[in-house]
């Protein structure tokens, strides 16, 4: 295996995971922003994101 093949495979793996990583970071940023306004609401929003994420993962496994 050449080093260029390794770079291509690594780039493809990163590109496949990038949308999920961006969605998680966005959910974290929204939760933190709400937390700055109201601490309890921040926890509620974070919990809602976790519930929706779990539901989406369960739907994808069917």
C-alpha cells in the first residue's frame, strides 16, 4: 500500500464522518447558547437533542 492510498482512504473516512460531527457540534453550540440565557432550559434543550438523536439512530437501524 502506498502512502497516497493511505491519505485517500483517510480523507474519505473523514469526509464520511464530517456531517455527523458538524451536527453534534451544532447541537452543542445551541444547547450552550440556551444555557447562557437560562441554565435549566439549556439542560432541557440538550436532553431534547439527545432524545431526537437516539430516535434517529433507532430509526436508521430498522
